């Protein structure tokens, strides 16, 4: 249970400060850290005595000769709650080193407690990672959702608020929310209640956030501010879900929406058409896109996207494209010539816009 590397660092610090000889033994009586590195890995019979009795054991010079791997000194149990998880030993005359041994043992116990806490935090983070993965892939059940939350040390109650933050972990090494070294840092920076919120990245590095109750309102605001401050970050606001089946469906829709790169703050409700199209099988998507807009060069596809973004308003679209209205009219005429569909006519515009969505969904991620 005690980490040898961490124990050796503690021992090194004690030796530098106090100049005493110290050993730390694990729950099998084996020395895992020592001021004399040559003793690491050897059995300490005095520690075995402490582990058996649960009491301190002082060893005189005469007694040490009869004990394997043991020098004169004081050996004290290291406790984690009611459990003895190791032994700390300070070499020297037992009468002289008794007080300092107790202080060092207390220091070592604090180290063990910290290590156990970090281990529990790491375990809870792993549970949250798996919980998000099962939620987004649709394999999570209502019972599993409740049970996993208990293991993760949280209780996320409806109404649920689902957010997906794209670009927060890329490029590698750049994470404005603190990075994976300390998952708790993300909760602190977003001022999110870790007991009522789940924040975890998926395998693609996209950050998923599920907040319960009223906490989602403030969290939406704080994530939105982050997206405005970081140009490369996109927020998908999947909205409110009043029960778990709705949350599961929203997570599935969000997964489809992520086929497109997010920029700025995007509401899932505004992506209903791309989400529906994303459910089509890839062969159907690619075939339809190639048949309808496959003949268009990239310049004309971009022109169409801008034109549709501005609700087919020629003046606004021309301004956004930084071209003359006549130039835009010429390009739209070229689209009609190459596809047989006039983007200025409503029905043809619908087909062309759907085809552009299909093509975007078919591009390599």
C-alpha cells in the first residue's frame, strides 16, 4: 500500500534535515526505503514483530544481533485508520531516538494517508471516465448510471444538463482547464461541484460534462466564457434532460453532432438536420453527396455554405464572401449548371444544403 518512491523521498528529506538513519518497511516487513540504500529489499525482523503485535518495538544493540536485518533503534507501526500498513524505524540508541521516531512515524502516516487519498481520487476519476464512455456509446442503463455514480463518489440528480467541449485538450499539452495530471483541477476552474457533476474526456480528447439540478445554469455560463476567451474551443450545449432516457438520447445526438468540428457556442437544437443525417450509414451519405454536389469545386461549395448561412440573402452573403453581388450571382449560376439544381429556388436549395451536410459528415475526421 505504501509507494516505495514516495517513501524514499520522505526518508531523503528526513536525513537531510535531521541527520538520522531511517527505514520504512511495508506490510510484509520488507524495507522499501532507507537512508542506507543497500538495505532496500531486505527483510526487517524487527518490523515483523511490530506487524504481529501492533506495538512499538525498541531494539538494543545486544538484541539486534539476534534479529535478521535489524539494527538498534525504535520501530513504530504506520497506521491507516485501524489498519497497520507498514513500519518506520529509526536507528540509534532507543532512549535517544524515541521522541524523534514518533515524530517521523507521524510524518510517514500523513504520507500514507495522502497516498491513499490520491489513490481513491484516481479510482473515482477512472470510474467517471468509463461512465462517460458508456453514456456516449449508449450502453449505459438507468441502474448502471446510479450504481456507477456511487462508485464515482457523486450523485447527479435530474434535471440533467449536458455539455460537450471540443478542442479543450488539443493540441496535446494545451489544456486551459488543467490537464489530466489532476482531474480535480477541471472542477475547480469551472467552479463545478464534484459531488453533483461529472467531467471527463472521451478517447478523442473531447470533454463531456453532465451537471445535475440547478448547477448546470451557472456551469453553462462559465464554459461559454471559456469558449469566448479561447478561439479554438467549441461548446455544444445539448440542453436539459428531465430523466435518464432523455439524457441518453441527448448524448447519442451529441455524438452525431461531433462529426462536425465545433466552433464557438453551438446549441444541439440548431443541429437537428446534421444529427438526423449523421444516422445514415456512411455508404449512403457518401453516395448522395457525390451524386448531388460531387461536381462542385471547393470554391463553389464554400460559396453555397455562406449563402445558406445567410438565409440565401444575396447582399449579406456577398459581403461575407467579400465579393460583388454580380460575382455571387455568377457563382450560383455555375452551381446550377454543374448540379442541375438552382440554389435560389427553395426546393433545390434544400437538396443542396442536405448534400453539403452529407459531404461534411463523410469527410475524414
